[in-house]
């Protein structure tokens, strides 16, 4: 069997796994690895590119995301196509662009307490049962005093001191405050939208009737080593909330937050 070059541009500024993926992609396009055949095994690729197992697996993941190959447990990596299959990807340059709020609104904390998650709460928040959190609750308000939504923010107890930095002129997201104060960098964000209805306390704070339909937006922030360090649940009157998506056909680019739809 012919071989791909095995030569990649180290020091080019691009991640090595992308250079490896490009070299394998070129080999597939040139017919070195025909459709229906297997790529060389992981160990052979590690030796060929003088790289780690993790780097090789990331390169193969890129090709699989493009629809070029399919990794099969116990068999190897099967070549499916010499050309990438289009995908629709939403890209944002930073987490602030995900469900962002108007700049003239701020979260006003009216209650702060230590909580231990019960089974039902842990299931709803997708956190560990019995885990301990500091919960900060209150409305998000425009400068005019008009409410936007009710928000519950759960942070790990060691980050509870950020409560004093919330509200007023400070409209920065909680995760950003935590990142700056403690060095906890966001690695992944999980987002969920679901229907609910307002209870007494929240209905009164937002000026709506008890039982008014609502839409809840739950964000889960995972930081260093994949640790869940913040959960925020914002509840909006259903008639006042909408969210739109715009998709472009393309591939995930380095330096952007992106996900396939």
C-alpha cells in the first residue's frame, strides 16, 4: 500500500492534529487510501507522525466529523468518502454570544443561601445528588426597572464570594467574574430550554399572574478538568421570550465556540 507523506508542518502555528488530519485527507483524495479501505492503525500513525495517541485520535475525530471516515471498534478506521459532507454549524466567538441579555440589564440578587441538592433538584439540574452549592436568586432587570426574567444561579461554595460583585453597574456574566477571580476557564457549556409556569414568589417579582406559562433557560458551565462549577436557570414569561438561530454551511474553526445541528 502507498503511504501518505507523513510530513507535517510543525511550528506552523496550527495544532498538530489538524496538520495530521490534512495530510491524511490529502492521501484519501489522492487515492492512497481508497474508499472502502482502512486507514493505518493508531500505532502506525503515532510512529509515522511522531505524535501522541491523543493527537492521532483528535485527527481521526476531525475526519469523522467531516464524514470522511468512520471509526469502528475492533476493526479500525474505514474510509467512507474522498470529500467532506456538508454540515450546518453555528459559530460564536465567545460564550457571551450564547443567549446574551441586553447590556442595560443586570442580575439583582435578593436571596443567597447554601443548598444541598435533593434527588429531584439534582435530576433537574443534571448535577450530583447531595452536592453542595451556593444559590443566588433574583430578577434580571432593565435600568428602567422593568423585569426581564427570574434567575437562580448555583455556584460551587468556594466561589460564593462573587455574590457581592453582582448587580448594580456590573452586568458581566457570573462565569466571567469567576474566571477572572479564580482562574476557572470555561471549557464547555450545556444549554437546555424547557417549559414551566411561575410560582407565587416569581410571579410577584415579575408582575405576572401565578401559573403564567414560562420558558426556562438552563446553562451549565464546565471548567478546568471538566468540572461543573456553575448552573444558571433563567425563567421568562413565555410571551416575552424568543430565540432565533442562524446557520451557515461549513466546518468548525479553531478559536470559535461551535456545535453541529
